[in-house]
């Protein structure tokens, strides 16, 4: 069995909000110098799911795949230290600031370079933009079943069985392989790389390719990126107003409060 796990480098979600600025003219987020970059936590849980599948089945090859700048090597090295067997980075200036559509196409093209893939695992969403659509896009482009928000993933020779998170409970879905599964945080905490695995990771293969190497041209990327246009990027202005209701009589004060709440349709 061959499992591909898609991982993304993102600004550390634990970093202070002040380390991120929005350039409304360029419609971009500008990180402050020194902002830590890490693997998206949901992708760590996707990697954990892959490792658990390998442990339960006794045999599975795991390839971590990422699209990003050269610095994204660090998240792939982290995936290798966690236990992945190999890694592939697609790094190209043409894919900088790629939207969800271009990212899905690039990941599918990269996965196509790996040969036959039985299962693709992704995080439920990336921890930077929180769009949560790339995993579904991968499945659509590959023409295979997609199961989202997995909290448990089990694999047999021909099927994947997923316990899926719902707003009011859980459901179990089974699909034939190959398939795409997006993994949710309910799976549980991802393991921390051991010193032994971290040392072994330095000897594991980490290939780097550009857009042309995976069969994407500048015109392809431009066409795909043009499917969606970012009209505006801004930080919403939040404002609040405090209204104090005073009255010497407590019962009258309560009655005025109820009346005011009804006026603003809060009750």
C-alpha cells in the first residue's frame, strides 16, 4: 500500500496576531520577520493517521508531499522525522500565493509522479486560510471518493473505513480504494518525532521539483488561478457600545432591561 500525505507550511498558529499584517493594496498577508513557520497542525494529524494505518496493516509506504517555497523543506523533514519514508517538494515561483484551485492541481500533478497511490490523506483544512477545500479538490481531480472530517481511519486491502465527525455526532463511511480522506483534529494528538527517527530522517529521500517537472506550464497555472479573483483582503473593524440601565427600583430596572432586549430583538 502506498499512502500520500499532503502537508503545508503555515505561520505558527500559536504566534501573536500582531506578527501578521494585511496589505490591503496588494491583497496579501505580510508576516513579520522571524515569524515561525510550521507544519499545519491538521496535516500533522493526517500524518499520524498514515502512521497508524502502517502500524495496523503491517506494511505501507508513506510519501509526504508539499507545494511551497524552499523553506517548506523543514515541514517535509518534520514529516520524515515523524516516520514518512520519503518526501516530495514542488517549489516554483509560479505557484507562490497559489489559491486553492491551483494548489489542488499542483498536488494532484505531484502525486501523479509517485506511481500508483492507494490513499491520499490531508488535513481537514490548512491552519492559515482555513478554506478546507483542497482535499476535496484533489479527490475531484483524481476522480476518486472523498471522505471528510475523519476522526478514525481504517484500511483493508480494498477499502477505507472512516469514522467521520458531524455537527451532532459521528457517522461511519466506507469507500473503495483509491480514495482521499481529510483528517480532523478529533483524531487526537500527533506523535512527536523521536531522536532516532529525527536522525534517520536526514538519510531519507527528499526530492524537489518545479512546476514544469510535474507537467504544469505557466499558462496552465494562470488559467487555473484565474478561476477565482480576490476582490478584497482586510481586517474587519470591530466596534462595541455599552448601554447602562439605571433605576433606583430593582424591579423597574429589570423591566426596562427586558424591554430594551426586546427592542434589539435579543429575546
